[in-house]
């Protein structure tokens, strides 16, 4: 091996290439046309970086490292391949939490070892440690909530004060460690225990409806933690990749919170999200049921039908039936469009992924801004398991908790058909005025069954 | 790498992340979140270095957990993102694919 070709040069050059591949990959993932190749570019970068890291000078413990990689990677591979598309949001939360936990583990090893020289390094190790640990335990709670393992949101008075106390205590211990005043193993342990506890107490009171924003936030936080630990280890690839994810994730979190017309502080600290506020407002009128056969005729002879899917469609796994239904209508010459609210489902774009799984081409799917003017010319708006995102009180009722949230103007369509399992209020607990309008009819049943009935009805026309 | 160079890298990378995402359509929000989740799986190389330099049983145990978690982040993030993006096809591409199979 020539003298200039040292292991160090190979490592630095490979990390440089990896950083470039990650950025190219993310760039390609931000357009539907090139998205599929984006993950391949990023994946190539990860493979290069992982392989070259084995060349690191002075490394030991390969006997522990390789089994740990195979167990962690193998379990993730197995679960990632098996998970249903509906459950992907919580798997993202889980994998993200693992990344946060890994960043915290790096901080822990460095701090226990006393390997951080200088105040900058120790401060960044502590900062990355607390952020990573919060992301780890918080994401675990987010996973539990979306998976249905944790069904209640635990709230009590003084909760915010408790959170503040835990945060303050963690910061005090972190400060002791970072300033080298007392970096004994006991203090380091106490710091990490408090950081993990903070993730739990922060996330437990947040309702399921807000989990998309929370997962996105923890994704950004993990990126930041990885970047900080990159500073500690003097690893440019970690700094760049972590920072890119940190800033991109922050922007994504803002976009999502904006789509719900909530500030991030409101999501994290208001405790709204699955019980809703008491002020639901009185709704006048009655719910008018309709039979599937009548809806079938109505849609078969319509010129334009706009389908609005929501979480109910995901729960019932009805996306394939709905696409079959849409294809029947398209074959009859009906103009069929899918209207997606940014926060429909449990993650932004969640509905798009489900529809894509069923085979709906993305050019039939429209965002809120593109489609909202078109409801006025639509003969039928078919609402499938969506609720708050089509509730017109968001435009009219100042006392409503969702007032001001941008909604799909489904109420402007000539006929509104709502497929819904029962008469209960939506995820937020707010009564939906759309269901009581004169031009609205309710088709009761789960989305899968109702979809099948509608297909029969249209075929019979 | 000196502190100030690291700070420059941090700033430029932050702007890069913001710009790369700035014009992303809503339909790609979930895959992109999943993709960026995969990218911070680079924490695996840090976990490997941390475990590689660990000496006491405590350090080794935590380092081992770190590598295990990081590998899960990287592999799981890749698999889920890849599965999601595999589904994205335009009607043109679908028609072409259908023609090929018939």
C-alpha cells in the first residue's frame, strides 16, 4: 500500500462521498418522478460509510459489534418487510427512536469513559445525549400509542410543572458533567435516567391525533443528536447527515403543524388531540341515512366525483376496494379525483402512500390547494372515514378548537356522501357540522364493506 | 477539524437540508420523513467507533446496545422507505408496466 493511501485518507474520502450521496438521495426523494432512485443513492452512501468504518485505526470489540449489527439489522429487516402499509407510521417512529437511543448510547460511552476533552466537546456530548434519550423514550411512547398498546393519554394538573422540574434536574446534572465539575458515573447515570424520563412525561399526555407532528419532531431531534455526537467523535459524515435531517425535519414539522393550524408549542403543551375541548358547539339538523344502491346510481350518472379518504379508510384497509370503485366510475366516463388533506391519517401524506399501494396513479391525487375550488363543480363528494379535515366549523365557528384550520370544502359539492362506521364524533371529539347539512347523506358501515356494496351497486346500474 | 470549521459545516448543512425539502409536494411527506429517518441511521458509524473504543464492561454493554439500535435505525429506515417509494408510479408508468406484463 503506498504511503499516501492510509486508512485515514480512505475513511475521510469515503465519508465525503457518503455525505454527497445522502444529499443527492434526499434531493431525488423530494420529487415523485425520481423518488424511487433517491433511496438507492442514500443506501449506497450508507453501505460505503459502514464498510469503511471497519478500517478505523485502533478499533476492537468486533466480536460484540458484528453480532449486535446482525441482530439489530436483522430484526429491523424482518419487521420492516412484514409491516402493513397502514402501520408504517409507528414503525418509522420506532426506527427513529432507535437512532436517538444510539446517539444517546454514544454520548454515554464517551461520558463514562471520560473521553471528552474540552468544554465544547463535553457540552455537545451532553446535549446530544439528552436529545437522543428524549427522542428514544418519546418515540417508544408514540409507537405504543399508534400501535394501540397505550390507549389512554395520561394527564393531570401540574403536568407541565413536573416536565419542567424533570428538565431542570436533567440540565443541572448535565451541566455538572459538561463542566467537568462532577462527571462521576453516578451523575452520568442520573442524567440519562432523567433524560429518558423526560421523553416519557413529555409524550404521554399528547393525543394520538397529534402523533404525526410529534414523530416528525423526534425525527428532527434525532438528526440533531446525531450531528452533536458527530462533533464529539470528529466525524464529518455524522455532522452533515445529522444536520441535514435536523433542519429538513424541522421544516417538515412546521409544514405539518401549519396544516393543522396549530403551533408546535400548542401541540406539545396543550394536551389537546384526542379528547377535544368541551366547547363543541350545538349542531342543528339531523343525520340522514342512505342506501348503497342509491349512492351507486348517483355516482354512476355523475360527471365529477371527488373522493376524500381519511383514517377510517386506513383502519378498514379499504384502499383497494375504493380504487376498484373509482376505476368502475372512470370506465363509465366519470371524472374521478382524490382529495387529500395534508394531515389526513396519522402522518402527512399517509393517505397518498395507501392510495399508491392500491395502485392509484399520483396524477389523480390532488392537494388541498389544488382541489378546493373544484368541489363547487363536483356532483358527489365521497367522504371515506375522514372527519375533522372536512368539518366546515373550521371556517365558521370561532369557538371551535379547530377554527382556522384549512379544510377540504367538501360541503360545497352538490351531494355529500359520508361513509362512516357509527354516529360518534371524530378523533378530536368535535361534532362535525358537515354530517348535518341538507345535501349530506350518511352511508353507515366500515369502509371496506361499504366500498364492496358500492361496487355491486354500480355494476348493477 | 477545528471548532470553527465544524460550525461552518453545521451551518451549510442546515441550509442544505432546508433547501432540499423546501419544495417537496405533500404526497412525498411520509416517504421523505422515512427517508430522512434512514439518513440519520449514519449514527451506526458513530456507534461502531464508540464500541470499538470501549474498555470497561459497562462501556462495552452500552456500546453494544448503541450498535444494535443504530443498525435497526439504518436497516429498518431503508426497508420501509424503499417499500413506500416502490408504490409511487404515475398513470403513464403504470400503463407501460401493464402493457409489458400482458
